[in-house]
């Protein structure tokens, strides 16, 4: 019988950061913690992240008040094709503050879904864009409140010196605009909500421009050193 000859061509080096170093941000897309990377994760990869936030602070969000805040976020992201990443996350929060009534405010079932696209326009510079929709759970009920649906648009830039130069350094710039409709959760209240109530409900009254900066240094295949700063 004839022997079949199979020719295997080694896959070209794409210059991507190894899969182990493409972690998910809190919301799900690849990035740092709050700042996102412009380039999606490797095609065919799936990411999951569970985040717990907690703090206890005086004079926040108003002078003379003290907040104890806890939040949990479960996020999933998938890269179905090379330049596209889709994601979603589910978030719940709990805030205790003796400075106003009710002293305990909880949110449950806040859901976000979105997509991010990006690619390298040069050996080390990637550009990207993202859009997401935020569905806010209606207080006292199990489903989302349609009028409180908010949206966010992001422009993303990443400089990656790992790709061609082998230097363990990636810099990210993240600019976003948040279209806030969360105030609908207290639209039936007779008075304006206090800052404490607004923070506890995680529902603002104003659109926001957010700017984020961050860097990461993949010093080991299973560990990254990173720092970030985000302001609105």
C-alpha cells in the first residue's frame, strides 16, 4: 500500500503575548483591572474572572459618613475570531452607611454585555474600540429596569514592546464615554437622592468621560507586574 505523506508547516510567530499573560479585566475583556487592552485575546480562547471588592472608608461619599462597601462580579469573555472579543458580566453590591436611610442598600442582577475589536497597525501599536450595554436591576424586583439601561463607548490604545523587541513592557491608554440612565431607578422618589443613596444604588445622574492609563511588565509566564490609574 502507498504511504500517505503529510507535510506540516510550523505556525508563524504572531508575536502575541502568551495566552497565560492575557488576563481579563473586571468587566471581562483583556486588560489590567479597570483599564482595557486594545488587542483582543488569542482567537478561540475563553476567559472567566470572579472579582471581590471591599472597602471601609470614612467621609465617603459625603463628609461625616462612613461606608462599608462590598461587590462581586462574575465575568466571561470569548474571542471567536482574531480581531473580536465578546464579553458579559453579572454584578451585585452591598453598601452600609449610617449617614442616611436606608442604612443598607443592595443591588442585585446588574448585567453588562458588550464587544471589543482591535488589531496592531504596526509592530508594537494596537488600536481598538469597544461598546457595551449596562442593564440595571430594578430595586425590590427580580428583573432589569429598561429605562435605566446605560451604555459605554471606549477607544483603546496599546503599545506592546514584547511582540518584536522582546522587552517585557506593555502600555495601555483607555478613553471612554459613559451614557448614564441609571437615575431611572429612583425616578419615582419625591426628593432628590443623596450622594449616599446614589452611591449605594450604583446609579449616577450624569454622563461621564473616563480616562485610564496603565502598564504591565510580563516578567514571568504566570505573573505580571502592573499598575493603572483611571479618572472620571
